């Protein structure tokens, strides 16, 4: 039989139910791979004992013919999700030693369906970053390398630990979060599938907050079927999250393979950027042809407010971050400075020591745009433009059922290449932030390799809560692209 770590999540699920492999065997196989892949720095915390105990419980259920949809399947959990009794850091020094006394709704749903936790995955600090270089625990290394040199590459961010661990076969699937592209961009850079569901489809309760009106959890997996399985398990109404919508969760896996003949696929002209690599233009054109071949009607659409999306995002997101991160003051949990003489100096020194440079930058920007005299000029105006962006998408979706765009403006870039230039780094989100501002579902599917052998992704956007149609389109793209490349195992 195929080695357990080489099976997709769906294949492993079926093999476990058929008793061709045990959860204990699969879990041990993944733990062995994780131990050998220390160079990738994908995990902050490995929960080996907990994983084996959960696997044993799953094997007992499977032996009786019982168990949930993910019974015995080993997963990695982004370190933004609170896990009861397990260190949860959000990639930050300021959460040193924080072990929540509760479980996030997403992980609760996964454990209820029988999943096994291998550990907590590295990430950009408080999910602020596009390269996984802002983590207090050091950068995650992309398992892919260019064909012409061995320089370490970024795995994208902020869910870089999730994308790397899936691409390097360190888990069967991983949870991730997306505030401005943090699921889809790392998926694109690592040859994996990343799905950001509609805002409100998945509960945010127990997920460390960055920007509450933009954050949304979703899966990163090896293929589209695995993403459909994981999202169905993660999603669902949660009364503990007032923004979580009370509507049924469809069986996304059942939508796969259904014909997309007659679907209208919009191609927004504003996504053709000056200086965009020719390979991405070519791949996009190829994606359009694939959708035509599947029977779709291609529709040219216009989203003129796209040029304002990044400026709006980098006002709204830091504003919400400055408010959300005010709670980290060294009083109740996490890091507290030893260098203080009164309560004000304790707050100041704790936050100065605990937060990294990128988090400080965004907190300062956010505090500025919310301050008296600037609130109307920046924050209020940005929110008005955000509403207009949503309205523009609503109008565009009158003409189409899906939109097809590139996922990211480049393939994986070298560590340090963009780190000192925040504007260049922020431009990595150029194709993805609009979906967060409008609350739309979006997904990245690996579709090809560039000249240096690095993966490139295509993005599909859908109407709110129409993930089923999106999954149909994703599956058709996946079938046409037939992407089966894997990174060479240079680590370990």
C-alpha cells in the first residue's frame, strides 16, 4: 500500500475506514516526517503525545465501524486557533506561555469529526505578513526551490506554516486564516489548494483576532476534494460568533465533478497589471481556455474600484488591529516585561518587547487613522469605498457566476527579498484583498510551474455563500491543469 503520508486526505479517510491503515500508523508516519523536517520550521509546537492519544481513540471507534467524517486523519492547526491546554502564540512573543482554557469552534468541529492534532503551525505574527518572516519563531521555509539555485524561498503568509506543511507532506491538511489573502497567496506559492469561504460561513470564535470584519478561517490542502471535505467540517453556525451566519452547510464534496457547462466566468480587466510576469499572464489565458473547453461562457467584466482595494485594506485592517491588539498589555496572560516602575511603563515596555516591527507598524497606522481629526478623512472614507467595492462586485455578479484571476502577482520569492520594503510586500495581496473587503468566497488552485520550476495558482471568486459553484469550477480547473508536481525533498 502507498505510504500513509503520500495519501490525500480523502484517500487516507477511505483507507482508515477500510482498515487498510490505522490512525496510529498514519499519525506516527507524519510525526516522523515532522521530526525530519525541522529545517522547514513549519511547526511551533508538535503535540506528539496528544496526537497518539487522539489516534488511539479514533482507532477504537473505527474498529467498531463508528467515527466521524475525518476520523483518524492527522491535521496541522495554524497557531492562531486556540487549543485547550496547548500553547497558542499567534507567532508572537507577547503570547509566551499562553495555554487557552477553551477550544476554538473550528478545532472543536474538527475534533468532533474525529480529526487528530499533530501540532500548531508557524505563521506571521498575528497573521500580519505575506512571507512568514514576521514570526517570533523565525521564518518558515518553502519546500520548493528554484531549479537554478538553492536559495531559501518564502512560503507566503500569513499561513506559511500551513502551506509548507501540506506541500511537504507533514500533515494531511491544515487550518489557515485569510484576512487579505493569507490562505490563497501561500497556497499559490506552494502548489497547494487554499479556500477562503464567505465571511460568516466559518466561526471566528477562539481564533486570535487581527481584523475582525475581514478574518475568515479555511483549509489548505493537497487537492480540491480534500478542501471540500475539510471546509464542510470546519463550517457551521455558531451562536458564540455574532457574525457567523445561520444557514445549512452544503456537502461540498458532492458538488465535485458536476458539469460547469453554461456557467459564466468573468475576467476582470483591472487585474491585468503593468509589470506582471508574462508567465502569469500566459497561465491566466490558459485558465480561460480551460474554462471555455469545459463549456463555460467567458465574460469580460470591469471592476474599476480594484485600484483602491489595497489602500482601503491598509486603513481598515490596521485600524481593527490596533483595537484588537489593545488587550495585550502584560496583565492577565502572556509576556510581561521585567523592566517597569509603574503600570504605564509596564504597558509600554511589555508591548515594545512583545510585538515585532510589522505589528508595531500596523498598530501605529491603525491608531493614527482612528484618531481625532483623521477618523473622517481616512477610516470613514475607507469604509465608504469598501461598500462601493462590495456593490461593484454585486453588479458584476449579475453578468457572471464565477470570476477567474491570478492568485498572486509572482511565484515564490526569496527570503529577505521583499522584507525591508513593506509596500512591495503589501502588493502580494493585490489579487486577493478585494474578496475580503467584499466578504466573498475565493480559492487558489495550483495550475502550473514557472520557468524556474515554481508553482503558480489561479484564483476563482464566487457569489456570497456560493462555495458549491466555486468548488465545481475549482475541480474543473484542477482536472484541466493536471498539476501533480511535488517539491524535491532536500530537507532532512
